[in-house]
C-alpha cells in the first residue's frame, strides 16, 4: 500500500474528521496504534479512579459503622409495614400464578397436538408462546416469594 499511496493518505476518523497523513499509510497505522494506546491508558486510569473511590467509600462506611458501634447508638429500626401496593399484590399473586400455570398447561397441550399433526410452523409459534408463558410464571413465582418474605418480616415485627 505504501507504494500505491505515494502522495499521502486521507484518514477518515470515526468522529467525522478527515486527517491528511502526508507520510502515507505507515503514518496512518502508527496514529491508530497511538490512539488505541491512549484510549487504553484513559480507561485504565478511569478504572483505577473508580476502584479507589469505591475503596474510599467502603472505608468511610466501615468507619461510620465502627463509630456507631463504639458510641453504642444504633439507628432506630423502621416499623415493618406492607405497602398498599404490596398488600394488594399479595392478595392476588397466588391466583395469578395458578391462572398462568393453567395457561401454560393449555399451551403445552396445544404444542403436543400441533406436533402430532406435523404442522411445524405452528409448533414453532406455540413453542415461543410456551417459553414466554414459562418466563412469566417464573417471574410471578419469584415475586410471590419476595412478597412472602415481606409478609413474614411484617408479621415477625408485629409479633416481636
């Protein structure tokens, strides 16, 4: 390429700049290597600064925790209470999970019926629907467990 580009090279940079490289293609490659090295150095500095800031925050948090223990003062625990939204969701979450499981079973039955009829396009579409329903069931069950833990915390705080 050096022999072909004897008068220089116009380098179109990614940020919309056009930079003339008088010495040719070799200068262009050198400038790319230099820019890549600078980018690595900047990202390394940013990573170190971020790690240093995180370490400083951890030290400060440990210092606050130690000072709080040394003084014998603890922050007053919040009164455990279920929010209105969580209470409403807790009332319906079990029924929601059961209805989603029923829909999933029906979709799986439809996939079985379609596969028996050798309609592979329909099987593929129904399989996607089954996967989506399974994900919704899993998400709703996880939320149910979260709500169960919240309710248990509220009952423990109220009873103790």
